[in-house]
């Protein structure tokens, strides 16, 4: 009986010296360098992400931040904090009303909630607006304590309204106060690091 040849056997002995890869092959195989995300991990609690914030309000926050040369999150924080203080003092009324098309309440005026729902009207041709629930706003340098306070106020135990609606109502109040000079936002220069200066030797 003939022995079958093993397909994995080589007729020539394997060379112990391997050829060095070309520089182009080495560059192609090298893994991409990973970005250092340590800072983002440490400051994750200072990042706020909200859905349903009106784009016009978010743009006003952005323009004020650009004008004052401060982060957007700090402007949003100041406006919302001012509105919450007014709510605590009774100067801002947040009266949620039942919304027949949602399980939660709403802060929108009753005319907006029940508009066009009682009777059918002919569809009008107009620009399609983006649904607010699709709009997502991200702010950095946002206080974690304020985030918890907002979540608690919007929750079932609080006003029982969507968080985006609460943010809109507070931002609107804060922006109105800022535009009428009831709220002053003054930027303060922040020292980031020290620098070295060479002293002359005598």
C-alpha cells in the first residue's frame, strides 16, 4: 500500500530567517492610535443631554455664550438656575395640564394642546417643522446637582411633564429676564495654568 503524501509537509526545509516586512506593510498593519478619553470620563457628570429643547432657545443660549466668551453649558445653567429660583419664590408658575394624547401632563398653553384636535381641518401646505422630540441638545460644564433637581421636578413625583418641556419653560423665563436686564451674566476670567519666566542672573 502506498503511503499518501501529507499536504502540510513541505519538500524543502523551512528557512529560519524571515524577511523583514517593508515599511509600507508595517504602516498598513499598525493599529490606529486610540484617543485619550480620560478627561471625558472624569467630567461625564458635567455633561447634560436633553431631548425636545426648542432649537430657537438653544441658539439664543449659543449666541449669548459666544458674546460673553463662555461655555454654552454655563449660560444654560445660569438661565435655568435663575428660573428655578423664581419658581421656588412663586414668581414663575409652572402649571401642568392634562394632555389627552399623552400619558404625561404638559406645560404648553391649553390653546396649543387642544388646537385642531376637536375638529378636522383641511391640510395646509406649509414647511414641515422638525418634531421637537428629535432635537437633542448637549451642554458641558453643567452642574450635576442641577441635573438631579431638574429630573426630580419633571418626574412623576414632581410636575409629571417631559423633561424637554420643563427645560424649555425655564430657558424661556431665564432668557426673558436676561433680555430685560433682570438677570446679569458677567464673565470672569479663569486662570488655567502658570507659566515660567526666566530670571536674569547677576
